C-alpha cells in the first residue's frame, strides 16, 4: 500500500469516526458512528459483557470486540473498555468452589492440583499493571489484506492484575532440568462444541514463565475477573501477544519441548523468519513464534477529527509500551513526519505496564493536520512511520498512530 493510499483510507476513517467535542469551537467536522449490533444471536454483546457503546464488534463466533483509541484514555483500562479476543465459546456453569488448577507435565517433578483457596493462601499475592495486546492489533492496515479479525488500533489494554507468580507455583511443583516451556489449557469450548478439541492452548518459554510479572491472576482492577476476560483464573504474560495470557485457566503443563497445543504451530501467532513480498506464500517451516511484542504508542486524546480555532493550543496525551523493554522517548509530528518534537513521558509503574505521555501543540496556520506519535524503547527500537513488513497473518503492525485535526479561523 502506498503512503498516499494509506492517507486516503485514514482520512476517510477520520471522517467517519471523528470527534464529538470541539475543544472550544462550536462543532467538529466528524461524529462517532457506533456499530449497530444490538442483537447478535439474540443477545446484545454490549449488555452481555458490560461494554461501552463505542466499542466495535468484529465477530460474534467467537466474540471479538475492540476499543476505539479515545476509549483507552484511562491510565488503567476498565473492563467496559477492554478488548475481547476469544477463540472458542466462553465456558458456562462455572463453580468457583470446585474450580482447580492442575500442574503437571513430562518435566514436572510432581503433579499437583490447587483450588482457588490454595492459590490465595499458599502463595504470596502480587499486583501489577500489565499491558495485553492482541498479536493482530492493526491487522486492518496490511495490504494485501491478511486473514483474521480486522483489528484497527483498539486490541490493547493495561489493567491492574492481582494473583500469584507463576514461578512460585512452578517451584512448588518442582521443575526438571530438561524443562523448556510452559503450556496452558483453559475451559473455553471449541466452536464446534466438541469437548475433545481445544480452541487454543498456547505457551511460553520457561525463562518468560519465571519472570516476576508473569502471574496466575484471580482479580482484575481489584475485583473478580469478568467472565469474558477469563473468570475465575487467567494466566497473564506481559510483553507477549495476548494469546499467551490463557483465559479460564485450569491446567498448566511443564514441557521438555516447545508446547504443541492448539494454535502453537505456524502460521498461528507466527511471522516469517525473513522479509517477504506482500502476498507471498510462506512455508510454515520458515516461520517463527511471536514472543516479544514491538514498541508502540497510541494517542488517546483528543479523538480523531478534533476542530480547534487558530491560536488555541491542542493538548494531546496517550500511552506507549514495548515488549522488549521500557520506552524511553515518545515524539510527535504535525507535518507528516518531516520534523519531530519530544513529548513528556512518565516512567512505567512496573515492568510491562504502558507509560503515559502528553504534549501541548501550537498551530501557526489554518488547515488540515495529522498528529503522529512514535515511541522508542530502551533497546533503540522505534516505531516505523508506515505499516512494517507484510506477513501472512497480519501480525505486529506497530506503525505510528495518527489522528486528524482541523484548525479553523477564530
């Protein structure tokens, strides 16, 4: 896709999903058009999951919803604005008094089963703010199109998760020296209804499992985890694609090889090991599993389509994150990347939490502008200005986020 084609699509989207406030002017040049999906399968997903009416429904089999950028302005993402990415059916008839977590595997020194009470009472509890992003966030920008949910920018959240460290549970079970991977299984049901099939069963390398911020969570934002987000137990893996954070967690396996559960094999959550041409067929043996998510940023205020008067300053704010390391700089541009200025950036609350940035922008002339944001992490990784290299499944798009702004005469 050429930069001009990309801009035309962006301007068209901005005209549809523009700002309903005007930062002091009488109007905005666009308004929000909420997706009309009031009765999908005779259920209203917004009511069913307690979601904000501006959330966008992508799919109902399984349920997949995303936020729009302005909904993610909170420093800690509330449940009503958190994206849903499911692979199967949400489990029903959950009895927390009978819910258990089983830990076993060929590289486990023992096999143990924990009740929810056991986890809370036997291990020390920790609370972290952790960013979870779908590996396909931004997929809609790839050209040619990649198969899958056409996420825009809103398959991202940073909630406060409370639970026990995975490494403490693993140490309690015991790990053999040949252990290399931890796999998970949840209680979600395959779309076919066949209980012998797992809709998803992925995993993480042992080193990632042993990080402090990889936890078995039983609370989100100080309350029980909402059903759509994994109640009553969820594995939370900050910095990795959201598919690593298994919902409705009931079993962990300590493996002596890379886990071979559902959607672990390429092309699922995998990218080419080398750069490929757009649309090129890529053999599965030439793909690698996605681990660390790329550096990225999101402008959450104002909403795209803002209108201000000449001489009025425009405050912007948003978040930046990276699965590689801490973000050390966020820059913004109002001249399509010709020049950049540095925004104010806060330090992370903890590792794998997103960081908040803000800036005040002055415009010297009337007209149409785009505000672009680009983050750089501690390892020197910086967001590209355009969509990065194409891959068959449309993963890891971390192109600069941008919003449209109109400056009019006073």
